[in-house]
């Protein structure tokens, strides 16, 4: 069937018109009996008199009808392929690979089906990633609130207790706003809502939010976060998503650093981009496995230096957020127990 459609798509006058293919085949099919009779008379194939004329005309008509129906059925190949592609995707989640080079109406249908399935699959994967991000990053504030609760139980200084209470309030408020933004994105908010989701923000402020969100985790392991002076530049971002991504990197550095360690954060400007460097002196990783740690549910996931649990998707989600902000993220380590360096590149807001 495919070969029939392909054959009749080659002639120039038929290549861009699906209806013309049907009319052309039907025209030839209708005239085949007449052509056969003319040729039989011209070349004297058999005496054409009486019943001979009826028999030849009948046989030619039957052959022409069969051939025409076969060719017309072959022209329906794009429709069958489009139906099969949709059925395979909706039933088995199989992504088709339809031909996209045909230019008639049926070829355009194949193109639209392929584009629609690709778009739907991309949206579904994006939704799954956002839901995974939501479920993953809900753990961090609850863990922090739990840690603060433990500190409050053993704390007798009222000033410190008040500070811890303010920190709980701030953490809960930020997380509520984060969830609201995530819900808005999942619902596909309109332009008015999106203007509130993405804004031009000083990079120092974004990094500050990320450091604040990891303050309790760093305090519990007596880890010092050293932030070097940061240039006064802005980035267009969703403040909570981007700060959450940077917070994930800092949280990883804390998780895989030894008690009493140090984390260094530097920012450089180069070629219209902001380069954020986050370095620790923790357990590191094998130099050839830098890309593996960004995979979803990576096999390179491991527990922290004090048994902290790793879900295996934090860095994968972090990269997705950075890429959605037009940036890139990479990791480097000289090997086990030699620390790790993460670099984030983001465009400067114009």
C-alpha cells in the first residue's frame, strides 16, 4: 500500500494534491475497457463479433475494476498510518516515526499527527518532571522544619527560640508560594499569571534565598557557606524555581560534605552570561561519571556523609529548571573524596 501512494506522489502534477491522485486513478480505470477494445480491434487479437465483444469488454471491465480498487486502497495508506500511530500512542505510548516529506493533504495529515504526538509526549514528560520536582522538593522544607523543631526542644534561650519560629514561618511561606507557582505552571497559566511567575531579579538575591533555605541543614552539620562578592546583575527567572535549583546544589554539597566542612559560592560574568560556581570538599565522584549524576534515578546516587537519604532525581530536576531558564549546568570532580564543583550558566537579563 505504501508503494502505491509513494509511486503516485512522484509525478509533479499529483505530488501536492491528494484528491487528484484519486481522480487520476479513477479516470484511467474507467477508460481501460475502452482502450482494450480499441487495441483488440487495431491489432486483431480476436474476431470481435457477437458475444466476443461482450466477453472482452466484461473481462476488461473486471480487470480494470480490480486494479482500480487496489490502487485506490493503496492511496489510503497515509490514513491507515495516521490511525495506527494514534492508536499505538494512546494504547501503548509508542512514539511513531511517520514520513514527513509528502506534500499533499494526506502528507500534511501525517506531519500534523507526528507533531501532535511529539508535542503531547513532551508535555506529558514535562508534567511528570514538574510533579517529580514538586514531590522531591517538598521534602526539603519539611526536613528543615523537623530539624528546627528538634533545636527548639533543646533550646532554652528565648531569643533563639523566637528566631527559630521566624525561620519556620519563612520556610513555610516560601514553600507555599513555590507550590502555588508549580500549580500555576501545571495548569498552563495565561500570560497575566506568567508575568508574575517570571521576573527580572538580582542574582545575589536568588542565591541568598537558596542559601537561606539550606541554613538549618548547614547549621546541623556545622558547615560554613562562604559567598564571595557578587556583581550587581539580574537574571530573568521564576525566583522560587531558580532558587530551588541552586538550593538543591547547595543541599547536595551539604549532604556530601563532612561535618565542619566549607562550601564556596562564586559568581563570574562572561560573554553576557552569569556563571555560578558552587564548590565543596566532600566525597566527590569519579571524573568520568559527571553526566550520570544528572540522570533521573541515577545509579550513582548514594547516601550523605551522615546517612542522609538521596532520592536520585534532585540533580535531574535541577538541570531541567536551569535549562528552562535558558541556562546550562555541569559538574566536575577529580575523584572520590576530592570534592565536587558545580557550575551554572544563566543569561544576564537585558
